[in-house]
C-alpha cells in the first residue's frame, strides 16, 4: 500500500463525486442509527476549542458552533470539501480555521491546544492509524477528549440475503482494497475493533465509552428498510470516546 497513491485516489473521489455517491454523515448523527442527542458524548461545549478531522461539508462544525464552541478548526484531505465547509459556515454566520491535508501528516495544527478533537465517519480513511492517533493526542490538552465514529467492522463482513445474514468477508482481513462506485474509485482498509483500541492505548488515550447499539427511535422510524432490519441484528456503526492521559 502506497500512502501517497491512496491519498491521491481518495482526495480525487471526494473532490468529484464523493458526496453524490456516499452522501455526508454529520452531527448530530455519528452514522447510521446513532445520534449525539441520545449518546450525549460531548456534553456542554460552550467555550471549548474544537478540531474536526475530516470536516466534509461543514455541518458538524456548524452543529458545535451553534452550541457556543469558542473556536472551530477543521481539516480534510479534499480541497473541494474544505471549500464546501468554508461556504457553508459563512452562510451560517460562523467561521473556522480550515486546513487541507491528510490527517497523518504534520500540517501546522497547534499542539496541546484543543479541548475536543472529533471525527464523524472519517478516521477510517487514514493510511496510518497509530500515527494519526498519536498526532491527534498531540493536538489535545491534557484530559482533552477524542470522539470518533466509523463503520462497524462486523457490518463490513456481513450482508443480508433473503432475510438471512451471511458472512462474506473475514473479520480479521485488514488488507487494502479498491471499490468502484458510480465510475469513481476509493481505497479502504477494514480494521478490527481491537486494532482501534490498541492504537488508542499506544497513543496515550483511555477509553471512556464505546457505543455500538443503534438508537431504537431511529430504527423504528426506518423499520421498513433492509438496512434497519440488519441494524437490529448487528451493529453497523461504532463510536468511541477517549481521553488523553
């Protein structure tokens, strides 16, 4: 796996058709069927300095800005996403310091500065999980909080066929692979939960909470969808809240 090639492929995807193909996941939702309103992982963010890893189109920064966070920072691999965030926040009367960079690389973000670093369905794009977590730890103040969500690894292994859940992929296979979607290509790796947990520990974090249970109210509101039926049987999203020691 060549990190620069992965960055080039994925940045092109998000610069062009990313939002059209995959849409956008943003607070108050952490992913399918999991919400901040139910989990309450952030608590009161008034006066807090926030950094988003993978800021997408800016809706999550808007959500926290409207809750009186004192500073908003965002980074993203895609120039197009950075511009979308800038335009969206300006329209909402908010401002943020925005940086276009792979999350794995040094990019001028201050260290020991933020109260919260968070990532909504973006952290899994990293080519170096341990390095990214170490870098995120360096951005946080002591006792600062890191919250992130991603597709649950068991969800990637199981498909629904004829009202039956079938394993289609080895849970322990973390090899990189390419996916073609709507004439676009993206490159990913599916990591196990233990890979995330161990990488957090090595970076100096202690896990305070993990969420993998879907919100019942959201499930019921979409109960007729095949995806909701799958989510009733197994987790499709996970969220981790960790604190820097």
